[in-house]
């Protein structure tokens, strides 16, 4: 909000076509993990996890779009655009899995609890950003193929893996991020095989942050 006000931008309720990067993440095996847990303990687990993940999103300039059960969606590129949106989304995903291991799971293991594992998906492209809802309540969000693709990639990712689309990989080339090309995969709702890239455990860059 501060950035929007400072730069004199106007949020268009009917939607605006923009290029942005979308990140999805969710906990692997959460249904099995939470089965039989008292509801209060489930809420506590999620709040502990999200507290750390959201701080990472904000620290890399992302906007938290929504929580979805044990998952979250974050975007870079709306309402404020930058040439580094894809790069910072990738950096955020890498930092999120490190924080999960080094902070959240460290505390959980110290309490004798099972560690958490998460998968991540990132996609870049044109979306429509704007207010969705009715006269009494609207949420600012993004709609478009990159949103669906990021969600599908997140579903495909194994525990600790960050999968990105070709557009995200290309957008990060100038920042020197090293990705590993994987075989193209078939994703529901997309008629052609999708090129997928895996991000190493620690993002390797040629320059600074």
C-alpha cells in the first residue's frame, strides 16, 4: 500500500493486464500429518509455519495473495512491477525452504514433533490483476494461465523441490540463477508439454542480491 501511494498508482477494479510471477507452496502430506490432531493444534501448526513463510515473501518484495488450507499463493509484479520480479520470487522460494528446515523444523524436532515438508511452483506471464468479488467485499488478486501453471507445478514438486516454468527461467537468466532442465511434462488444462526447470537447493547467482 505504501508503494502504491508513494508512486501515485491507481488500482483498477475492473482489472489490468500485467506481467507477474506467481508462487504457490503447500505442505506435503498435511492431511495424513494432521489426521487425529486436535483442531487447536492444527491451527497452531499452520500459524507457526505461515508466520515464517509470509515473512520471507514480504522480505523479497512479494504480495501475499491468499492462504489455501496448508498452502499459500504470492505474487510479484502487481500492483508494483519490477524487472527483478521473477528473480525475487525464485529467491523467496529458496529462502522459504531453508527457513522451513533451519527454523520451523528445528523447533518442531526439539519438541519431538515430525518435520514439515513443502513443495513450490513458480510461473511467469500475463495475468489480469484487479478486484474480484461483489459490492460488499472484493479481494485484489490475479487471474490467468500463469496462476494455474504455478499451482500445477507446485502439485508436481516433491518435498523440498522448486519447479519453475520456462518464462520464469528465462526471466532469471540475467540475474545468473542456475536452473536444471527437466523433461517436459503434461499438465492438466495445457494442450502442449510444458518445459520445467528445477531450482538447486541454494540459488546460485553470479552477482549479489
